[in-house]
């Protein structure tokens, strides 16, 4: 199905030094494959993760509630509910600090041979091993969390700096109306506004009783959806499943199962996260169209048998 909810997804508690919080594995629970999403909830004074930097993966964070600081390479910037934060690979180690209880969504790619550096700790992780050839876990806890707790929290500068261009609030991004006929929604392209390149995230409000998009499926791009407000149904081919605030939907690439949302009487608001694959082909079964992303071409096709014209 590819559908889960905040209340149903597998979660785990961590309390190691200043790294204390609850991690809910949304993408894994919804069945995502090449991207992931986690909900991280942590108390005032806490930190989301050890400060780290990815070699290839791009990460996008969305602040659901609370107020805190984005810490990156020794500089801080204030963040609040509705903020979208993009951390590009190779742009400096980063973490989030809670000034009050902070509730965030973390979206990212899954590069299984990725190398993650922890410059404050003097280690890098490749898979489940640290480059110092020490176990990746100590008494069941990830070694980077243990090292971070031993070192103590990062030093905060005396003054909070200006917000960089990689942090935008949903209210600061220009909305665009999207739709025709039964499709009608308001979109804010948060990822593009914050400078994401390899992945994207949009804030979408679907009008009451209307469809989110023409029903479609992707050949290469994987998508993850997190319902923020309202209610409606997820449509997979002809099957409909109810969704509400907290529902998480994964749509892996290459399933051949077309999807869309239909909003209920209160409308439907969600985050749409996904990869950007220039070679992706998107199929629209209702209209028999193909969209070739990298070419900017949309064409109508005729469905044929595999052996048509070969005999």
C-alpha cells in the first residue's frame, strides 16, 4: 500500500548526553526505497544529531513546530515552524538545536555507499563502520552519538547570525495556482526557493473536493508525502484509502501504479518530497500521455501489444 501514519510508524527513543529525542521512521514504515523521511522530536536545549556532513546526499528539513537554531560549520541561524532548511552535500557539518521543544521532519536520499563525516569527532562513517575501524555502535548506541555526548554540545556563538538563503519559511515563498478542471491546488516550491538541487519539496494545499494532480506514476522518481492538515483520500489506480493529518505515503518509482490525492470537505494540505531525475518518464493513464522530464516533452501514446507489428 505504501501508507502509514505518525501514530503507526516505528519509532525509537535516544538519550545520549545532549542528544535526546524521539525518532519516528516514516519513510521506512511507508515502504520508501531510495529516499527517506524521519520525524525528530526533541526537548528544549537538545540537539537533533551529531554535527555531520554528507558527501553526496542532500537533506531537506521542515519544521513542524517549535523554535530553534540551525547550526552549520560554527554559524547559527534562527528557525521556526514552517521553515524549510536545505543542507547541500559538502557545504559544512550541520545539526539543529532546540530553544523550545522542536518537532521536525527530515527528508533525504538513501545512498547506501555514502560516507558521512563527523568533523568534531574525527571520524567518518561508511555504512555501519567508522573509518577508525571501531564498531559502529557502543552498547547498542551509534558510535557518533556516544562520541558526541562525550564531547558535549557544539559551542553556540554569542549572536545569532542572519538567516542564509538555504532557510525559507513557507509564508515567504510565492504561492502558485495549479490546475484545470477537477485538479486545483496552491503550491509553494520550498526546495527550489531554499536552493535544493538533487531533491525537491513542495507545500501543497488542495482545494476542497478537488484532485491534487492528474493521476500519474513515475519511472525513476520516488515521492514521499506527509499530510499536514485536512483530510481526503489517496487514490492508487482505482483503489481509495483515507488520509488525514499525520498520514505518510511512499510512492517508489517503477510500480506502474498511478497515484493522486482527492481532498475532503476541509481541503488537504501536505508536503511532497521527491528526487529530481532528468531521465524520468511520467505516465498519465487517464489521458494516455507520457511526460519526458529532461526533454520537456509531453506526448500521447497508443497502447499496443508487445508483438504488435513484429509478425
